């Protein structure tokens, strides 16, 4: 890490030789102080000693001898002073500032996102984009040149990564700085050094100090053009990538430039950080090294006006001539004009190049014109349709705002789904414990209905008498429960009118339950007074049947006195869940349906219940106040989904009384009950293979999860180690190797597998196919993969993030370039303030130093020895002690 930080320092450092300077010992060490004191004491002692010792000598010797001794001692003192000259070779490492410029796609948006008025400057192209404002700050303003007066400047672009360095701009030389200051004075402009050095404890604001460091850091080649003038900003600041990784760019810069001379980073961005790491760790690491982040925000801080089609809910499979509903969900925010048109269009799914056509709806308008709520709440727009021809249709809901939405606002104006229209009728099996009125009226209605294929097992008719009974359905009257294969192949919904469950074998009861839970078959169970009490009191072998009921039935029906309860009819007491249950709409119009139920007199009897099971949804209670248990009123209508199939429960066999409102109301009730019960079966299909993705739409890079349920010719679970599926991407290339499905533990016949959505296309889809084991049939599914619009889903400037990154102690180094027209005044003010935020952190590094001694030499040593020798010889000649 240290080496990475030193690479840019040493690469740009300049070398200079410092002139010789004289130095001496400052006697800071106690040893030197003691030695100096001893020498001075020796000198004084020598003078006193010679004054006493040479008292009888001539005057010349009395002066000569102390002088020689003092001269030797002074020489030693001079050596102790260590007089010397130092000549040093130094390298100056300049202070550095890095400039990061965001070039992600969101920088193409307007700097203001003005209202979508056709006459506004934004609509006429008068407002610059965010990248244009950033380019003004870099190329047209004085920001970079002012920074270069004290710092070396490195410029980078970033988006989905930190791109290659755009330029390295050295510190300006003294002549250029002086010229800039003269021009600044001539233009009456303020100077740029306004106190940043005071914060660091430095006082180098005068031109001479700046010039000195600039001379040391420059290469001295005045003939070379300024590299700032050679930068092709338009070429380097081209928008690229698909996301913004601000945190990654900050981390990489801090890691590369970390050193004592790294002053800080200027980040010019709209504040988006929609991919990669969080910026906070890089900011904390920088603060530990006194590296400052100055954030410059472009783009508006106002939330952009947006319109989104948040969802389009459709059935995946419907029957011919059966009405169905498509629901579009649309929301809008920050709109000046909230009026939009929502239109439903369609084309054949196998003709993706065909032109979309507006479709007719059963009721209401298409398109629907409405005002969106101001607070972004979703609006539900229903479209009711009935198809008379089988086939696959691609539906597209399209939103058209009445006024133009500026770039970056309208993030999603379309959504599409595929609906398959099947001409296969719904297979319905009626199992009746006896010829009760509800059974007879429902049987006759289902027989006439073109979209229903009816089977009937009237349990009071045995095989010997079946020829004596008139035709009960559009198929032969059954005399026993269908086989497992017949049930799986032909039946979508079983309606039990107080059935005699003892007429079914244990095996038949078990595979009926399995058909409901695993094969998504629908059940409608109508309670009665004859066989339902027998079910409640039956042995444990009937638990599999009782588990299918969504309610807990009362076992003491025959011991209850119901005479008072039968005296008058009681209308259904609908719950709040019934308000959203479309299958209870017995008229085409919801309001008309509500009024019809209010006109209904009701029913006299309801089978008593003592509670409900987990997951049960109660739609209506019996309103007789005396018909209740400890758990509350008796349940009249409820449902639950114990497996893949739905179970609907009716607590009374008097629904035939709806005929008092007209046969159409009665018919609508039963047809919609059958449609509700068959929803799971419609999606699963009656074949031996169920194969689908967890979702119909994925984003690029997500993992697509496929699930399959495989049955053999006897409708038993297929057991295999793995099953291969073929996947073709939107470009028509097969995914290699072929992904496989593997068994799901504890789920016989169920397999799961995944593949990665690595290719996205707005016009085509992934095609996933599965060969049915043991058959020539191939099941195929289409999966849409789109690219998440990270850059425009939330296009306003993230000022909060930028303020946090620029926050340091009690100061904030965040500058906003938000302006309605991107005026130069805003840019110039930023260009003046940004350089003042950075502290100069240049450093001088001594590479080599030479030290020349002045007194501590051999010549001085010889001289001292000579003086002491002369003193000794003189004393001998004078016969002194």
C-alpha cells in the first residue's frame, strides 16, 4: 500500500541542490555542555597556575607560556563547537488534488428538469445537461488553473468504474502565476488564496513563496504548451456505462493516491450511487489520512415528474367466451398536469412485429382518461374483455400524458403481458347425494352452457336403473366415481351437493384430495342435512375428506331444534373480503350486483359450524342471530387453498332461491363459482406436465427459477435424477450447457432448476422448453428479461449523500451547481470557492546530504600538538616543574 501511494509522488517530484550552509554544535547534549565547562575551567586554571609557577621568570616567558596553553585549549573548544558546512540535494513532492467527473447516463439529463411546458427553455433546448455544466466548470472556469497554483491536478472520469486518467496537470510556474495575478488585478477579480493555508498553520500566501515552490516543482521548459489547453474535454467526457459506482471510484482513488501530499478530491456528480460499494468506508479512510472530499452537485434537487405503469395483472389462460379482466396500475408524482390517457392494445403473440391495435372492451372506454393522484398512489384501471377466438394475445397497456414529461421523468409508460385464450371447455363433475333442488337447477344450467363439459354422478341411481333416468348431462350419467386418470384428464371442478362420501372408496377419497392439492383441481362443497352429518361423525379414514373443508362442521345437527330458525329467510351477512371477491358479482355491473344481493330475501337454513381452519377466507355468515356457536355466527360461504387447488364451501343448499331475482342471477352465481374454483386448474392445465417460471418477468442478471411437475401416463409422479431443459436467449442463441431441473425434496414429481438472465431485449424473450418424459410433447414458456433503469428511475440530485460526503467536523464542503438555466454565475462562484477548500500539502524530501568540517581537521590537530610540544620544551629549558 505504501508503494502504490509513492508511485505518483516520485514520478512527478523534481530535484534541486541546496546552497552550502554553515552550522555548529548547539550544545544540546549534556555531555557537550560538561566538556565545554571543563575546557573553560582548564583555561582559567592554566592562567592561575602559570601566574604562580612562573613568578620568578622574565616577563616574556610569563606571557608566552600561558598564551600557548590557552591557544591549545581554545583550539579544543573550536573543535568542540563542530563548525561545518552542509550541502543537500532535495526532491520537492507537490501537493495533489484529484478531480472525479461523473460520466454515467444520468448526466445526460437536464440540469433543472423544468416543467414540461412546450414553450419552456428546457423544451427548446435552452437548458444545458448535467455533463455540459460539469464541462463548463472544468473547461471554461478558472477552477483547475487556480488549483494548479498550489497543487498538481489529476483528472479522472467515472461511472460504472474508474476510467483511465484524463490528464495530469503540474503545478503552474511562477511566471504563469504572476501573469494570472496581474490579469486578475486588471479585471478587479478577487484572489484565490483566501485562507486555506491559515487552516493548516502556514503563511505562504505571498507570491514569492508560491513562486518558489512552483519553480521547484516545474520542469523549467517554458516552451512547452500548457497541457490544460491540450485536453479534448468533449472526447474524454462522453457518457458511458449503465450505472454509477461512486463508492468504488472514491475507494480506488484513495487507495492509489494515499500519501502525505494528497490534499483531496473534487467529485462532480449528481450524487447517484446505484451500484457497487457504499461511499462511506472510503470517506472514513480518507478522513483518517486528512484527505478532504469536496462534492459538487449537478442536477436539480427537486423530485422529477414521473409516470409509471407499475403493473399489468392478467390471467395467463382464459376460456373462449368467458369474460375476464385485465388491470393496469399507474402512478405519477410531481406532475404539473396530472391528466393521462391509459389505453389497452393487443396483437397476436406469435407476430411480435405486427402493429399494436386498440381493443374493444365489454364496458367503459378505451382509452381511459383520468387525473393521477398527487401523492404517487397507484390507480387501478380495469379493462373487461371477452374473446370469441382461441389463440395467444400480447396485451400492452400504454400511458400517454397530456403534456410532455422532461427527460428523466417518464420512467415507464408501457407494460405487456401474454394471455392464452383456450377453446377447451371447463370439465365439471357434479356429485350429488340426491336430486335436491340446487343440484337440479345447476345441472340444467351447466348442460346448456357452451363453455362447460358436464359429467354427473347422481349417487341415488345405481347401474341397474341408469337407463331409466333421463339424460342428466352432455355426457353419459356416471354410476361411480371417475378413475384417477379420468379425473386428471377430463375434470377441472368437482361440485359436491351433500355427497355421500361413503360411496367413495378410501383410494378414491385419497386421489380426490391429491387431485385438489397437487393437480390444482377445484372443489365446491355444498353442505346438506342428509350426508354431511354422517361425514362429521365418520371414522378416521374420512379425515382426508374433512381436511378439504375450509370450516369445522358441527356434529350435532340432528339434535338441534331448528323450527324457529326455519320460520323466515335470512339474508347473507357479507364480510369485507366479499367486497373484493369478483366471483360474487351476480350482475355485470358491480353496483347492480350489490343491489341484487340486497334484494335477495335469503335462505332459511345454514349448516352449523364451530370454527374455521388456518388460511380460510370467510365471505358471508348466516345472519340469523340464534344460529351461532362459541366461535361466532355459522359460516355461509368461505374458501381456502390447502394446496394448488381452491376449495369453496357453501353452508346452505338453498342457493336456488336466487332464481327469485331471475335465472340470470342464479346462472351467474354458479358460472362464476366454477371459474373461481378452476383458476388453479386453468393455469396448471390438465396434461401430465406443469412447467413455468416463478415470475414471467426478470431483470438482467437475475436468476430465473423454473419449476416443473411431471406425471407419467398413469398420472403417477415421475422419478428421475435430473431433467434437461433447453433455453434460447433473446438473440436466438441457446444457453450452453443446457440447464437441468433436479428433484425437490419431499415433493414427488416436482423438479426445480435455474439459469441466469444474461441477455436482455425489449422486443424479444427467453424461450424455455421441456421435453415431456416418455412422450413426444414439448412444453414451451416465454420469459421477459429487461434492463433495470437505474440511471433514470430516480434522477434528481442526491444532495443528502453529497452533503454527507463533504461534511468534515463543523464545516461542509458541498457545492451545488443547481440552477434553472445553468448560468455562468453559478459556475464561476463554484470555481472561486472550491480551490479555497484544499490545504497545500507539498513536501521536501532530502535525497542526499554532504557535510564538510571546518575546524575538526588534521591541520588543526597538528597545530595543537605543536603548541603543546613547544610549551613542554620551553618549560624544560626554563627548568620549570
